[in-house]
C-alpha cells in the first residue's frame, strides 16, 4: 500500500559525510537534496514545499537534540526515528543490534520494497561500503563492511611516499598502463570484484537473485557490475525508501510498496 493522495513524507538519512533528504508523495520521490551540515535552514527547500504529514530519520552519527526538537515541531510531532528499539516489518538477525548502522537496516527495508519476495545482496557504497544479505521475506541477515572508494584512494596516497591522490574519473582499462590508471583500476576494479564475489557466494548460500545498489559511488559501480553480466538494480533513494516503509509500518501497520 502506498501513501494516501497528496500525503507528503520527508525522509532524512544522516551519513558519515553528508545528509540526504528526500520528499515523498504517494510513495514517489518528488524532490531531494544533499547537504553537509544538518540544520533546519538547509532543509527549508523541502520543508517549505507544502504540508508535511510526517518525517522519518536515521543517523550513523551523533544526533543533535535541538535540531530534532525543531524538526518535530515542524511536523506536529510526527517524527519517527529508526533506532535499534523500534518496530520493523522484518526481522534483524544481527548479534550486536546496538552497533548496527541504522542506514543498513533502512537500505534492507528499501530493497524489500523494490523487489518483494526476492533475496538480494544490498550494497551501499558511501564513505564505507556495506554488503548485506536480505532474504526473500525481507529479513536482514547481516553482511560485510569495508572502506569506501574515497577511503581507499586516500589511504594509498596518505600512507605511501610516492603514490598520488587519484579519483574514479579517468581511463579504466582491465590493467593499469600508468600509475594513475593502476591505482584507479585497483581501487574501483577491486570493489567490483569484491561485490561480484560476494554476490556469487550469496547466491549459492542464500539464493540471492539480484544486487541492489545505492550510495554516492553506486553510479560508478553499477555499470561495471552490469558489464560483468550481473543482475543489478540501482536505486539512489534506497535508504529513503526504506525509511518511508518504516514510517508507514509504524503509522498504519503496512509497509510502503513501490508505485
């Protein structure tokens, strides 16, 4: 079930490096913004877009109590925070639930909305890259955490004497033909191989049928995974979609489904 006609929900995903806010109407993303300082003024373009019926928020960082209180007032108290203690439409099978990133849970929920009834490997490629398992019932089974793309580039430059700082933009042959392309191919190609191998094992062990990918580097990795013949679904709003599902479940007892 989607949102009622005209119902607007704001989702806020506070990550390690940036904050992504998405304005949803009838389960469809209508507008979004990415900011690097979480404050009400930065969110005004979305907060002033029309009547808000609620807000769902998750964070992997310190939460600003003053900001949250102001936000709560702006949505007339209809603010839900995804934390380890809230009700979810799925099970979280993780031994240390208190240290599990809430964005990982939200991404898993988002995948269960996008491809209900399918087991998936959920990849969130941001500051860190998380590679998580979601079963056919949408339950979170755990996964892996590794350095993200920029952390890998930075570590090679900062922790060595002569290697330059490189990014993902530029030539990317199968094997580097100079130092710049060698680093680029090693970092980006290594991440692609890492995800591809995880998908192979997840398919064998858990019946995963697809890779669902999101995050700031998802648009770099998705076409390279597809080039290897892997089934990939790219959704830049995956965490927000999961937050919307979490909100709908707690307000109406049903999860949002993709329209």
